[in-house]
C-alpha cells in the first residue's frame, strides 16, 4: 500500500497526468498481478478523467489495459472497476473479452505513436 500512497501523491502533485508519466506507471504495473489487483479506484478515476480531458491517447489506454490484464490473465475485479468509471462517462458498452483483445491489438499497432485516437 505504500507504493499506492506515493503513486497518488505523484498524481495529485503534478498539474497534468502527462503521457510519459502514464507510460512510467504502466511499466511499474506491467506483469505485476498483485499490484494490478490492488489498484485503487481513485487512480482509475484519474486516468479516465485524463482520457476525458486530453483525449484517448494510446498511453492512457495501454495503462488501463495493463491494470485489467496481467500475467496473461484478465483481472475481473479491476475490469469491473474500470468499466464502472468508463461506461457512464465515455458511453462505451460493457466490453467482452474480445473487445479487450481488439483494444490491446490496437495499442500494439499504434506503438510509439503520440497522436490522439
């Protein structure tokens, strides 16, 4: 939980959750199932807010995908938390497993791109 405290502190100190910071946070959580399972709703809310404010940049989407899919397995609890935030705000339908795979493939296809979707 100490890491989450520092993560929240860095999120709220920074005026904007920049794309490079999103990439850094993604690498901290990447393939770390225990961290992904314990990600706080406030972090997810902040990332969704960044998507809402700044656009659907690949880095933000890849970060959300990292939270919901770790070590080759989907994390249902985290998926549900993300969808609770994303659905009403961005009006996406509840995604199936196929939707997450398509989103992941999209992120791979656009790797390195800083353009907004």
